[in-house]
C-alpha cells in the first residue's frame, strides 16, 4: 500500500517492497490479479510492475485470469501479459482478441504484437478492420 501511494516520504520503501513481493514468485500472482479491480491508478501500476518482475512464472495464472467474467480485469491482465511478452500466453490472448469489450481487444492485440509470435499474425491482421479506432491502431502497431 505504501509503495503504491506515490508519496515522496516512502520513496526508499517502494523499490524494496516491490522486490520483496516479486521475490515471492508465482504464488502471489493470483492475489495480485484479484487486486486488479482497484480504482487507484498507482495501485494498478504497482501491481503491473510486480507482475513484470515476477515474469514468466506469473504467465500461467495470468492466462487463467483471461477467462474471468470481469472485462476490466481481463483488460489489465492483457496489459500485464504485454509487459511480460511471453509467447506461451499467445493462445490465451488469441482467445480474448474478439472480446465484446473493445478495451480487451485493444490490449490483447497489443500484447500479441509484443509476444512476436507468428501464431498471432492472422488475429492481428483481422483486428485491422475492427470497428473501434483504438483497436485498429493497436493492431497496426502490433503488425509492425
């Protein structure tokens, strides 16, 4: 909580706090994913940074979370997978690339582009014709 506040007086605690949580590894990933419904942008960024530090060991839990009914959490999970950019997430990201929530489609397409896996090419190219401009832009960037 202190690490996410952004207060200058806690500056020296922020890095070690994130590092300590990340050092716990994949076992904390489900707990962090549950916190993705927070309204605090600082908390979301902190969670994202910790998941990125955990890296590949967090991917299985993140991929499982893509099946959650809460579109907001799925969107943020896609963003986390983009930061980790592990190709084992590609099938799960392809599965949500046609989500009803455009923000999920945008984040999933961007994540597929960052994974640099040829299995995603067809999905990324299909997103170039999406009805939402941000999804098309994300697809254009993902396609290179």
